[in-house]
C-alpha cells in the first residue's frame, strides 16, 4: 500500500443507510473523519478485501450500513472502483459498527504483519496504552469571557510530560457511580464500569503547564445547559477533585511547514493560543476563530506575521451556520508550506476540511481538522 499523499480528488458523498437519523449522522461524521484525517488507515482496511499492499494507492469510506462498509479504492495502476467489506453479522447501532471497524483493522494488521507501517489510528491506539491518570484538585476558577472559564488544578501531576501545544487531557469529574475521585483512581476503572455509572467527562486542552508549581490551566466552554462537563464546570468550586487522563495531541505539522492556518470556535481557543505562543521562529500564522459575540473574544498571543480574524455568531446558536467555512473560503492563502489545523464543532470543522482538501487542493498530511464537540439535533 502506498503511503504517498494522493492528488486532490472530488469529495465522495458518504451514504449511510439502515440506521436512525441520529446514528446515521454520527456514522457519517466518523467516516468523514477517517477519510480526512486517517486516510492511511482506510487504505489498510482496503487490504482486507484481498488487495496486496503494492496495489492500493488510497481508499475512502463511501458507505456504511448495518451489514458492512463500502470503500472507494484507487489502485496504483490508475484503476478505481467500489469494494465491499461485509461485517460478520448485522450491526444495529453506532457502537457495534465502531467495534467491527476496529476489529477489521486489527484482523488486517494480523494478516499483513510488518509489511505495512503502522497507520495513524494504530499509532494513536498504541499511544494510549501507557497514558497516566492524574488525580488532582481544582485550585482556582476564573471567568475569561461570558462563555469561557479557566480552571486551575494543582497537585498530583507528578510525571506529567508535555507532548505538543494542542495537548489535551480527558477530564473525569467523579468516580463511576458519582462518588469523588480519590488518589489511585485510574482510567481503567472508568472503562470497566457500566456505561450508566460513568460520570460527566470530556477532553480539554492544556492552556498552561507550570511544573514548578505542579499546576495547570484548562479552558472550559460553558454551554449554558446543566448537562455534561459544561454543566459541572458552571458549578465547580475550589477544592473539588478531578481526574485527568492523557495527554494526547493531533497537531503535527510535516517537514517543510513555514506557515499555519488555525481555525476554531471557542473550544479550540486554548489550542490556538498555545500554538501561537510556541510557533517556530520565522513561521507565519493566519487565524480564524468563531465566537458568540465580540465580548466572547480573548486576547491571543501577538507576534509579527500573525493575522487574527474573529467571526461572530450574533445570536445564531453555536455549531450552526456557515460563518467559519465562509471566512476560510474568503482567505487569500499561499498553500506552499502551509499546514492547517482546526478544532471546532464536528460538522462545521468538517466543512472547513472539505473546502481545504477538495476546493483548495491541500494534501491530507497538511490538513488536520478535528471535531471537538458535536451539536445535537
């Protein structure tokens, strides 16, 4: 299987059938994420249809139904067409489909062995095996804007090692069943507990890490409702315990990068701010951020060669509308040496990815657009 970057091609319309509307939307987003950010893993999956590694140039997920996946495979000889990967049995829901997809990846890896390098999904899975769980305590709470709150946690962070400017941790608000997390709690305990007993938890980016004080700052968006970590963060107080699992990262500029395009909504602000602080000498940056209103903007690190644009929703609900992609579409971008990183609502950032990949022609390894959250409905 070739790991060279495929030339720009028209976007494939992903067909999801046989599921309820909500499940179909989630599966379409998962397939789009695989196609956009993990093309090498989809290429590996194609080998499960009987191709040799040298035959497959690239592949995309074109369809999902309860009985299997449809791939669109491009061969190294220029021939392309659909390939069917059936499931072992009918898969009635999202979790069952996910499990079968990862099972397919594992079975294909067993079959091809080391002839094909580990793909991005496999590397991510392998990297999580040794991630630590830190039990710490909220030591300060500060509102940055009407919708963005900074939580400082202190203590219990010995052994934390930074990995990237966008590094994020899985924040667990309580132990399974609702009790407070205590020293010795691990992610394994959460994974082993019944889903019904799982407390609110979500990924949050580290805004600042101060090892000398054994503390870090996390930025949490307040969504205005009672559920999830956002609801917990609206009521959190100094002294409350939390667990943090990680870190992980998606920001990975390839060799030859000289400039970055950073795109996001409020959830992407800590990653964008930290990337700007740590930007390599001589690099330039174009930043586009969507926020509820001008009062929700924050001061981002300023330096020569950095241009920042804010897109305000002006009453439009978060996660709706096309303001973010429209703003990116209007940019005059020099693609030579450009790396694009994005973090926002899943469907909105997917629209940015499609624009950059299929309208601008950016290569897959130079675009990383990640859905940090998903609007329901």
